[in-house]
């Protein structure tokens, strides 16, 4: 039996994604799936080392749970899947025969970390946006519109229309999304090597599901998907193999105060920071300085 935790429409399975998908999730039962698996790039996720012996071995593993995701997705459902830039071609070619790929999204982020010197450093992660039925799927354009720059900003009139009218001030975002990565000083920060930002999940969940819909995340990590689904009044099912991260989900999503006698607390953050010259100073949780030198450049730790 897979250890299972449940409260108020949110379910957490502690186990292997493929096993849990096969044994616990009904066929065509899920409205939206967001999959952010290990990328085969050697990260350490608690006791799990994210490295396969070859790209082909990694792809063969992924094809099994991708097939399961296709099985559990409703006919009207949507799947978003991420992986490394080098592995995404395998996923893309595999999935285009099973689902319709509507968008190939680039999540572009800032990076203050060390950059590559002899090649072009990676500043993005790819995301596939796929549906089962191109004639019947959820896409709530009004929920995700962003400011339209160009014509609207300059108060221009669009004369291409039969009746000339001001340019629209809002538009559906394009397929390049700019959201900052989760940084140490952000309120949402958890101790995990690849936490995804809430803003990214918010756009996906608002666009591709409705209230009370079921959102599935088979590789939950810090449970960003479920936390955002909960905020937006969706139901969620999450799977995670590492106990260390299960505890984050129990606190962040199910609001459990303790687990096995252990108090569940958000990460404790050090308030010792360094300025641009490497000098140490004390800061409060929001990055403001205690000593009154406000507005100084503050460096944040990359995750
Ligand atoms: C890329 S991270 C997901 C991060 C997540 N999206 C977030 O915002 O925190 C992948 C997660 O999958 C977990 N994992 C690795 N192998 C797994 C498996 N076979 N079944 C379930 N979870 C697994 C890892 O422990 C890790 O937390």
C-alpha cells in the first residue's frame, strides 16, 4: 500500500510516480497534469540521484510515465511537461504521436550565477503544452492576459481593422515566459534544488483548469503545483518519492503541524548576508538592512 495523505480535496502519495500512476490513478480522471521530472542532469534530490546511464535510458524511463499521463488525462484535459533542453526532443517526438502539442514554451529566467565561458550558458527551460482534443480543451484566456506593449502603450489606433480602434491593451502571453527563479529570500522558498516559481504554475493552472478541477503532479518536489492549485480552488493529487519533500507537502498543502512527532516548519533562513564587497551584514527576512543602509545592492542566493 502506498502511504497516502489526504485533506480537503488534496491527496499526497509517497512513492514512485510510475507505480502510483499505474495503481492509484483512474483512466481519464484528471483535468490538468503538470510534470516536472528529474532532468537527467545529475542533481541530488535527497536520496535520489538524477542520472541515467544514457539519454536513451532516461527517455525509455520517461516514456513509461508519459504513457501513464496520457492514460489518466481526461479527453478534455491538458498536459504540460518540462525537462532539460537536451532531453526535450525525445519527449516532443514521443508525445506528438499521442497528443496535440499546442505550444512549445520557453521559460526564460534571470541568472546571477556563474555563467558558461566557452559556450552560451542556458537561461531557459522548455515546456510542452499538449491537449488530447484540439476542439475541446480548457484555455481561459481572460485569466492570464498580460499587458500588450507596442501600439496600446503609445495610444495608437489600429487602422488594419474595418472600423479603426485603439490597440488592445491586453493580450494572451506568447510562448516565451519570463518569471524569476525562486530565490532564497522569497517567501515561497523551500529547501529543494529545483523548486519552480508559483507564478509559473499560476499561469498554467489558471489557463488550463477551472475551479474544482483535478490537477495532477507526479513529481511534486516542493509541491508548488498543489499549493497553487489549492489557492485557486482546484483539487490536487501529488506524488513524490522522497520523504524529505513529502514533509514539505504535508505542511504546505495539507497544513499538517507535525509528522511522526516532528514539527513541520518552513525553512529557517540565515539573516547574515554579504554586500558587493563581500562584507557581512545582518538583514531582515525581506532583504532590508538593519543598519539603515537601505537601497544598497543585495545579492540573493541562487537555488
Ligand atoms: C524537478 S523536481 C520537481 C520540482 C517541483 N516542480 C517543485 O516546484 O518543487 C523532481 C522531483 O521528483 C522526485 N522524484 C524523483 N524520482 C521520482 C519517482 N520515481 N517518483 C516520484 N518522485 C520522484 C524528486 O525527489 C524531485 O523532488
